[in-house]
C-alpha cells in the first residue's frame, strides 16, 4: 500500500480530488479545505494500491500539482483494511513486484549526489581494502566491499538510460569518477606514509597473496558476477522487498580494486595497477548493464500492466455508475 499526501493549491485541488475519487485503487481519501498554509490551498491524503501507484502519480503530475504544490509518496509498512485488501487483489500484478518510478528516481537522485558523506565512506572503504591487501585478509576485503557506497550511483546509471534522465547520468558519472579519484588519491598518500614508516613493504604488494589475488586478475567471471549481483540489487531497490543488497556489496570487486590501484601505484607495480583498473571498470560496466536491462524489463512489463488495468477500470465504469465518467487524461498518458 502507498500513501499519498498532497498540499494542493485551489487551482488544482479539484482536479486532483476528481482523479482520486474516480479510481477504484484508492481505498481511503481525506480532504481538509484550506489546511495548507504554504502553498495556500488544501491538504489531500489517499491510500492507494501499490500496483496502481504509477498510474495515479502520472495523472496527478499532469494536473500541474508538482509545479505549484507538493506530492509526498510514502510506503505503508503495516495496514489493516478490507477495502485496501480488495483493491490490491483487484489490481493486476503483485504488490511486491510493482515499481514506483517516482520513488526509484528520487532514490537515484539522492544516491548520485557528490557530497562529503559519499566520499568519506568511499575513502574509508578504499583504505580498509588496502589494509586487507597488505595483510591478505578476505574478511577485511568483505568488510570494505560492504562499506562502499558506490552501488546506488551505478544503479542510477541504468535508471538514467531507461527513463531518459541525462541529468541523473551526468550526476552519477561525476560522483563515481570524482569519488574514486579522491579515494584513491587519499589512499596513495597514506600508503606513502606507511611505506616511509616501514609498515608496508614492496613484498606486501608484489609477493604471493592467495586470499586477495583475484582483485587484480579480472576474467569472464568478474563480469558475470557483476551482472548477477547488480540484477539482484536493482530488484531489491525497486521492489518492496529489500533483502538482497548485502549480497550485492559482498559480490562485486569495485572497492578492493580501487584500494589495490592505490597500493600498486605507491610501489610502482604497474601490472597490478592495470589489472585492478580493468577489474574496477569490468565491475562498474557489468553492474550498469545489469541495471539497465532489469529496469528496461520492468518498465516494459508494467507499461503493459497499466494498459490492462485501464481496461479493467473502463469495464468497472460500465457496470458501476460511480465510475462511469471516462478518464480522458488517463488515456492521454497511456
């Protein structure tokens, strides 16, 4: 179930109310006239079956509400309602499978912001991975992979391609490139300090490392693992079930590769620099491709579900006078 809360100026409040009243997927609707002080207008709350949320949000956006008012979209974790249950049963598709594109786009926009928090986590993860390489510890490698924040920005690249959002693509590329450059530069500087203190030796970097050698030796499995892991991650981000992200972070080798680039640069081992850089690019490319494919498939499926739902609403309108008025604006979207 999705909860919509709107502060609507009087010019659009009537249209928004009409849209919500006429849609059978809306199971609870409240309206407080004049309750919104900024912008001046009305407050409208509605509970909507998740499967129908995209259709209703698109129709509300076409009223012009986002330009002059606000539309909040909240997930309802727990609800008890017989009408709500019936609305979800009648709406085509599964609530767990449905994608609320406004929510996914908002998350992508936030994950691609190049800010201090992102660079701090990325730098700390890269430093931790460098220590893992020095001591040849898979446990520390896994910790660094979980700590890295880069997956959200990589997944946003796939969303930008599917939803045709070039601004998000630019933000994602800027954040990833800038973040990795900063993280690697800081780790290189600290590696030189460790080398000067004698804490890190050339044997630590160039010697046998059976537990972490995979970091600088990419192969076909690196790309395949990145695709599978990113596909699971995107499904976790877009569905109402978000239990798979930890597995994604543990599966991809972006952060360890960045840490090894820093260490190998410090000691001039350019073959490891090349191998780690290739590992980093292979993982990012694989995840971006997987994100694009999964989101493109979801968009194709749910576009067809929306068309099917329109037919069901029209049939209900023919049987029930309450919904007899046809939705011309709904048809214009689909």
